[in-house]
C-alpha cells in the first residue's frame, strides 16, 4: 500500500508539473527561462524523481515548436489560410528575428534544467543521499534527454553553444562565454553528442519502480527517452552503420521470446493490430476497407500499443490540454497547418496489392470512420494524428499525445543503416513484406526437405533474422523463428512491394525508397527535416533537400516560391535558422 501511495504521488506530481510549466494563453510562449532549483531541495530520492519528471515537463513545452520546425520546414506540411506570417516564414525559410517558432531559447531552457538536475544528482550521490544504481539511471536519463534536445537544436541551427553546466541566465545566448561553452558546428556537435552518450553509465530502461510506474492507465515507461534508440540515431548520423544497426536490433529483440513486440507482426491471429486491408478478400470491395493502421494514434494501453510505441509523451485533459488541437483542428482549434499537396500526392500514387490506387496511411476512410494521417473536413485536409484522441462526447477534454519514436521508425532507421552497411536485401525485406517473404523457399512451402536454409538471413548479428515456421514433418520440426510473424512496413498497409531495377545502384535506389517510405509512414511525426538533412549531408548533395522542399510549393501551384527555394537551399548555409538576434 505504501508503494502504491508513493507511485500515485509521483505520477500526480508529473501531471501537475506539466500543468504548471506549460499553462499559458498562447500556444508558444517563452517565459521563465531560468528554471533552476535550489540544491537544498535535493534531499531524498523523491526529490530526485521530482526533478527528473520536472525536466520532462519542461521538455514537453517544446512539442509544438519541434513539430512545426521538423515538418513545416520540410515538404510534408503546409500552412492554411488561417496561418499568420510567422508560420509562413517558417514554411518559406525566411524567418525574422522576432519569430517565436525559431527562438532557440526554449531549447536552452530544457538543456539548462537538465544540467542543473545532473549536477545535483551528482552531489546527492557523492553525499550518499541516493545509491549508485539510483544515480546511474537518473543521471543517464537526464544526459540522454539533454543530448536529444541538443540534437534537435543542431539540425535546425547548424551550430550551437555546447553547455554542460547550469548557468544563471539563458535569456541572451549571444552573451554566453564561448570559452566555457564552445560553439560547435553540426558535424562536431553530432560527434560530441555520440561520445557523451557512449560514456553514460546506464543505457537500459528504468528498472527502479519508484519512477518507472503507472497510474490511471498511463505508463511512465515509454515516456522516458530510449537511450539505445538515441545511440542508434546518433551512430546513423555519424556514419557508423554497423553500430547503428546493432542498437536498433537490440530494441527489436529486447523482449525475449516475444514474436510481436517491435516486429510489425502479421494479423493472422487478430484483426485489430494496426493492419489495413479489406474484409471481402476475393472481391476486395473498396467498401469493405478496414483502416486499422489509423488506430495507432487513438488507442492506448493494449498489447498492440506497447508493441508499437517506444517514446510517447501524454497530455492529460484534467491538467493541460494538448496544444496540437489549436494547430491542426478545425472544430477545436484554429487550423493553422495541413498536409502539403506533395504529401497527399505521395499517398495517392501508391499501388495496393489488389490493384487499387492509394495508401491507407493517407485518407482512405473505412466503415468505422477511420482515416489515415488526415481527413477531409468540408474541402479542407485536416491532419488527424495528433487529434484522434478527442472524445466527441466530451470535446472540451482535449487529451492527446506527442509522438516521438515507434516500431516503424525503428525498422526504417535500421533499414537505412543496414542498406548503408551493404545489407540491401535485409533492408528491402523489412520495408516491404518481411523477412519470410524476401527469403522464402522457392519451392513448395510444405516440402519436407526444403525449409531448413530458407526464411532466414543466415547472417551474423545484427543482421541475423530467423522467420521460419515449420510443422512436425519439416526441418527443423515445429520451429518458430523469432521473426516468423514479421510482415514488413508496406505489407502492413496492403501495398505492393517495389522492385529494385537491375540497371540502378541498389544502395541509392533503396535509400531513396527509405526516404519515400519515411514520408508515407511517419508524416507529421517530427522527423522529416532531419531525414532530409541527414541524407543530403551523407551524399554531399544539397539539391536533395532543396528539391524536396521546392516540390511542396510546386505541387501546390506556387512555381515562383518553388524556384526561389530550389536556388536558396542549394546552399547548405541557408538551411540553418539564426541562432541569435545578431545573425543575418
């Protein structure tokens, strides 16, 4: 009973902290930048937990800004007729110094708070107020959260002061002493962040039930940053593809013996695990569409949910409503942002297994009213991923989620690393119809002789996948490989596999398809700008990013802006936002 009361207190505090630190009249308001707690407040493990949860509450303030910067600056999100000039500036890469969406100070507010918590955790450990295990878990968590914020900062600003100790004032970044806080360019910052992460004493998930708990149906486990995912991401950016694939594979197989978790499994045993298909198989009647992919964003707490989501932050209607309704909703908000014409065209050009054209992840409505990433309200396309939690019977209770990482992003990141490491077929398999399909026995599946060396990659870790499923007459008898239910990213939404042309470079062709699949699967979830920057830098080709952004305007009928941005963004220096008021 005492443990239950403690957990209740911690989680309630978590929600109260969210309400306290995010409550404001405007969707994006910068205030109280210097959030440092007196060291006298760090006396017990509960104080340490409160500080950690408080840091996450401050981090959650960044959600609207990160979504806007990562998506509106890229090619999949556009402004509506309601958007103001600040959002238009972000979309057209012409921001002015007073634009609140491009203000770097909120990033440093979170960084400074993490630095303060990390410093005081060290003092607590050295004075024996917390154990080594308690310290390692919390210090590493705060270090990883700070690293993620720096990572987001650097992919938008191109350079930034790297501050690792708390300072009294964060209000004027230009006055930070650069001898104590060196300004790092993007490549140096990425290498520095990876080095720091590799030196952390703890990279697993929380095991301490004082902080890893649940209350009122919410689990805190996936609200904390996954350090192995972040290590995989940083290795991917730094060009360490084998290491990146290894970290991602660790997560894929984290739950020993689990055929479903983080594996994008088949729907053979259940009809509700985020697969989209047609009920009437033979006729493939379009009226019998079942768009369960869309329920990724409206369900909570099921085994399917925890088999997909890796990092999610929650907005509790009783404390602080989700800020995303104001950005995206026509009925409960101001409808500032919408899918771009380019994004809609991407979905509408996909070919399904049955020959129908279109993608369930776009706007295919089923008989339950589910759509994909957007829906039409009147003639207006409305992004639904962030507002699908709305209870129509209680429209004022604007609960919601901030989506960060999930199984599909994990598979696509892994595929990108594997492809760059020369494992093109593995990357192809996970993106399309899964391991068993790509490595299938060319003869009769029920052949007693032929199954042993098929449906598996027969490669060393992290490229070892076993998708065999045999009966008692086959070899090996009654075998279930860990990946036998895996179906692939595109097969989950009933799309045809693409074919790698024999006259094209497999590496670049598959990488282009990964970039395309990222757009189809992960649109609006805050990763698009980073995808464009990473692949453009890797290839040494600025036109990759420039062309994608230009296409957003070209598809919308604005050829003038398209040509202007095509020329502007061909220069990498023009990718970055101004870090201080003094920069041009």
